[in-house]
């Protein structure tokens, strides 16, 4: 990677990814973009430009001007927000990806890396140890766009030889940026409320079990996938995960450090989304092809989250 473009750089994952890419390639070689004001972590670690990924002409001009050779496409409308505005989710998530792939094809970009999600799985996918290859029948617009996006990556690889790589993220836990409208946001919200000394009302039930990953592992996963030799990759899209946790597991872990923390449960429309997703994920193909290994268990993640949030406050 020489000159890197990051779309959606102000999002939960994108903002931290920019910092890591800057450490690897240097600030002048990281071009970050978004449609909102950049936080300090993005401004101090990249060249920031306002860019709507729907604007293919400005996207192409930016790629040409900065001689970009690698794209991390992180811009997306997430699951819960996507259900509130499905047309916007469709437009941004699919047309935005098509724009990225077309610019990459025409400008001969070396590599495109973009996340997919466990939202591609629907109620008919196995709930336990969901395999890398199984039925993709999502029930949300976010999941529909991510499943279609995976097929687009396959098409551009087979039709044009474009090096496209993706990984299916579970719920991501981070202390650095606010949740972005996903169904697993309750986990981060719990930590924030606990550190602030406030009770929390959870929008899924206590026993709702989902796959999760701490942000440091999420960044490591996408960078490891990007760095893997193409010949090692038998798939274009990989399951990755670290933890399988219920909402109640988070509460009990937080209470080890903050015993006064209280949580009640009032499931809303996001419960139905969560119920359609896997309980845990089989990521053996990622472990085999590019040596994926997470570093954080629940206790280490909780300790780190609480320490970081206390410092921030």
C-alpha cells in the first residue's frame, strides 16, 4: 500500500483505521473522506476531504489527483438506521460500492477492501457456528445491500481481475467513537452509561446472544486481510469473530468493575433484527488462509473499555 483512500473515515471503524494506516504509511499517504466534520483522530492522521461516495466524478478525481492505489471503502448506512431509511441505505451501500468498484477498475487500483457484515445471514442460516458458505437471505435492507455487495465483489474479481477483499464483521465494541446506528450498539451504550453512573435500558432481551469483537481486533482483522498474499485467499469474503455474548454477559462483566451498574430490558424493533442473526460464527477459513487470531476476551475488553472511557471523561 502506497497511497490509500479511506471512505467513511469518520465512522466507528473508519476513524480508528485511519490512525493505524497513518502509522503504517505516513499521514501524507492516507486520504480520508466523509460527509461530516472530521474528528481530531482523522484530521491529525490523514489528508481529509469532503466526499459523498454517490458523487462518482469527485471520487474519481480524488483517486487520480492523489495517485491512490488502495481503497478501504468503509462508508455505509448501518442496520438500525437502514430500517428507518431503507432507500438511503440502498443508495449509499450499493450505488456507493458500485462507484468505488468502477473507479477502481478504470483507474487500475491495486486493491479494494470493504467490510461486509453478519447481517447477510437470515433466519434460515445456522445459528451456531455459522459457516463461511451458507444461505444468504437477510431480513434488513442493510443485510440485503451487504449480501448484494459480496456478489458485486465476486463479479468484479472474475470479470475484471480486480483484487476485492471483504470480511463479515460482527458487532464492534469501541470506546473511541460513538455507535453508528447498528443493532449491536447496545453493548457500547452499556459501557458509556456504566462509566457515567447511569442505568441503561437495553433494546434487546437479556439472553440475546450475538457475535462481537473489540475494535483493536477489528482493525487487526481488516489490515491482516489486506496484507495477505492474494494466492493464499481461497475466498473473497471471510467470516471473522472473537466473542459470542448475550446482553446479560455484558452487564455481568461491567458489574465486576462497576457493581452499582443496573440495566433493564425493553426490546424494540431491533430485537427482531438481532433474532435473525447468528449466535456465533465459524471463522476457520480466515484462520486458515490469513492466520486470523483475535486477542481480546470479554474480561480484557471490559477492563479496557472502562479504563478508556474514564480517561475520556
